[in-house]
């Protein structure tokens, strides 16, 4: 790192210092003149989120900035430089490719393949019916079984999905939200039947309903009861499944819906505040559950903005947990995060270019200090990934980890004028949003008013207009376009038979199981819902008797009602 | 604004697919271009889409499908429209739809399928050129 001359002469006479300052001022003025005269490529330079970026950052940009307080050391408050003192020198991030398609048998094969290729954790993608609380035999599931993920309607499907996988040796992530409590109950009972005790289980349940209403849009019931069930899972895990992350507070989908980087950060942290507040209201002590909260951010193309976003996220969460909620356990203060490269940034045109985009994004996540990473496959704008495509995506992470060398120094951007000023600016703008949400009465109230939804829709529309008018570029889409291009890569096809096979299997299960027991288990969930009890123990009992995901979701619909999309645009 | 700008267009999401970034951008761009836009919101059955098309007297239905269920949802909605005597409503759409499926969808009556990367201006001009007011 270069050291300015002013520092070399520290302690010498005033006149020397003054002349140094003069020299520095003159150098800066000279640069400003030269820069001002020169022709520029664009009138305004902005990030992909529309944030102005300076041509150059220097000490001026850090005026008033206290690096000891705001940057500090890794593993120490405010964790700007990373949550661990050694970061990737001890252990690399978890390479976790999101996978799921077709039948549980199909996905089980993909899981085993990924583990055999050096992947270090599993991440399960469920199909839309599962994600929305419908069984594969529901009228709402027509045409969608196994298409966007794996179909899981019952404990039996869950048992097939994890057949032959040692649950005490891998960590499992499950991306599911409104039906998360049910899928998690199936996972717990499946583990129990394999003889793995709940305290040995490690993994993450997405279970973040607030961002569903803001962005991803999978729901059963309205926001308040939906959040109640999220807190049920947090409370249940704090008591019975202590190694598990009961919620993954997700900005990923907020960004995919078209938000800016600041909005992604702000709304995600606001959701986190919402869950902490609700858990405290439930009677939990903050340090009882906060160490197990985890996060999930998007990594988009604008490299420096993304690195800054991760650094700002850690600092904000540490301050909020300490100062707003009085958390004492250092683990409550650290923002642990998964990251996924931005699906919406990939292009159907010239899809091999996506490998380059994913590399840039993955590198930003690593320099941002992520704990876990999914790299998208080049074919994901066209279909679910083929085995070849997912292998390239995994290899991209391995190349960053084992060839690029960026993992060997902790937070290599720390101290950069631009990075520190960008981190502070993103933090400030995100805190402004959080203040506004607080004034609206908190995140649930603001979602009910449609505030984050409208902010995101505005940002998405603005960006699309910038693309349409050529202000922003996407290579191969609005610049360097190839006419009549053929897709040069093979695509994964999901056969129609998946739906039929799953339906038949479920019909068979419904004949074999003890239907009387199922009925009484379902009634118990309804009664518990009416009493306002924690539903988890009742859901666990129900899935153990093979009550299905759709049947339990129907109980939610009965107890709490449906949510309809207000359709803001 | 010309007569064609009075066109009423239903922009819809059918099935469980929750990807609504694109559909909302298209709805807004069409509205800003002067069309009357009715957006259904998410998670509609084909029956509900067709019912709304009937109630709202629309001239065209634009569907957004990113769930892979396009080969079921498009033909089903066209079948139901015809069943209700609404076969003259122009049906178009977009989303994640593999090229190899596009011809099949067109044969079943989908007038245009817009792929990822299409600009909103392209969609607006297509609607101007290809959708005419229905004679009711």
C-alpha cells in the first residue's frame, strides 16, 4: 500500500507539513483540470443501481470517517471486514449449488453427483406446487409438477430425496417459505427415521415470508399469520434443533424483482428487524435465537457496488443487533450470509457469455466475504441447468478459491478510498429506508401499504427503460447482438411423465396410510392454530403419519385465510 | 393518440409462477403507451383469466409464463376463450419459453411469443400493428 508523504514526515516542522499539503492540493488541482478538460465516454457514470460513482476517490471521500470504529478487524465489531478472524485462510465458503427437478429420485441422483464433484453442501429447489402448498395431485398443480424444482408432497418423497445421504455429514439448505414449516417437519422426521438426532442436523430453511410479499410472491395466508408461522419455526429450533438456521433472511429475490442494491440491503435488513422484534414479542431472549439467523444476498454485475453491499450489510446488522436489540452474544451480531449470482442478469442470447458474468459476480461475493455461494449455470435463463452446465458453475467457484489467490488476504478492498466511501454511502442510504419503514410502523405495515413493492417496481421499470434506450448495456441483448443465433448448448427437459408418476405415487400413499390418524392429526393443527399455539409440534406429528403438504396447507388456508396479490405495477 | 390506443389489454399471470418483474414492466409500458391495461396479479387459474377477459371486454390477452408450464397454460386458455365465444381475442405472451416450443404454441393460436431480452418498445409496436378492437 502506498503511503502519502504527509505521513512520512509526521512530527516534523509545520512548514514542511504545510508545503506537503500544498503539494498535494496542487497535484489534485492539476488532476481535476486534466480530468475536466478531457473527453468522457458518458455524461454520467452510475452503477447498475443508478448510484453516481466518482471518477476517483481520495482522502476527501473519507473525511470524518473513523476507520477504527467503522472498519476494525475481521471477527470483531462491526465485522465490516468479515465475521471470522481468519476468513478463507481457515476454511473456504461452502460451495452450495441449488438443485432440484422432476421426481425426488431425479434430484437425489443430482445431489449425489454434486457431492461427488466436490460440492460441500446441499441446496434443495422445490417445484412450484410444493412451494405454494399444493400437492402434485391438486388442480392448481397442473402442468407444474417437477418443472422448477423437485416435487415433494409427503414424507415419503422426502425420504426418497435424501436416500443414501448422510445427514450428519452434509449441511442442507431448503428453499421453501410458506410451506417451510411442513417441509422442515418432513426433514426432521426423515432424519429421525434414519437414526440421526435433531441436534446433529445442520442446515438452513429459507422460511422468510416477509420477502415473499415484497418480491418472490409465494404465499398461502396474509402477512401477519405467515410471520407467526415463521416465528413458530424460530422458536421450535431454539428449543429443539439448535444447530439449524431456521430462517434465511433473503435479499436475493428482492434484487431479482428489480430492486437497486441499496433497496435489496435495506428491505432485507428491515425484514430481519421484523423477525427479531416478533421473536422477542414471543418471549424469546435475543441471544437465544439471533446467533442462528442467517442471510441470503444476491450478487449482481456491478462489482464494486456488490462488494460494498456485503461489507455494509455486516456493519449494519452488528450495529442494529447491539444498539437496537441489546444483543450480547457476539454470534448474535454477525451477519452470516449465503450468496447467489444474479439469475436475472443472465441472458438467453449468447448464453456462454453467462459464464463470464457469473465469474465476476462470484468474485464479488468472495471479496465481500460470503459464507456460502451458489453460482448460476449458463443455461438458467432457458431451463433448469444440465449436469454439464452446473459443473462449469461449480468449477468457477473452485477456480476462484484455488487459482485466483484472492482468498489469501482478508477483505483485500478494506481501506480503499472508493470501497470505504461506497460502503458508508450504501449503509447510510439503506438506513434512510429503514428509518422510513420504522416511521410507517415497521416492515409488516409497510408491506401492507405496498411500499417496498412499489419502490422495487419503480426501480425495475427505470432500469428496463435504460436498457430500451441504450443508456445501460447488456452484451448480446442491446449491444453486440447476433442475428438468428442458434442456442449452442443442450437444455434439460422435464418429461410430462413426472407429473403422472408423482400423482400415482401419492394416490397409492393415500390408500396405504392410516387415514383416520391423518384426519385427527390435521384437526389438531387446526385447533392449535385457533388457540394460537406454536404449530410445529403438531405439524411434525402430522407428517409422521404421512399427512401431505397440501392437506396441512389447507389447514393454514382454513385457519388464516388466503392472500391475494394486490397486483401493484 | 389514435383509436388503436383505446385498446383494452389483459395482462395476466396464470398458474403458480410468481416471477412478476417482467409482466409488471410490460403492463406499465403498455399503460404508458396509452393502452388500457388490466393486470390480473398472480396465481390465476386459466378459468379465472378467461373470466376476467370476458368481464373486462378486452381485445387482447398477454400472458407471462416463466414456470415451464407454457405448453399447458397457453393452449388451455385459448381453448377456454373459444369455448366462451371469445376466440377473436388476440393471445400473446412471453417468458422463459424454449425456442423449440414456440412454433407449437403459435400453431395452437398464440399470435406472438416474446423471448427474454425483448424491449418494451418492440412489444408496444407489435400490439399496435397486430391487435385490433373487437367488434362486440
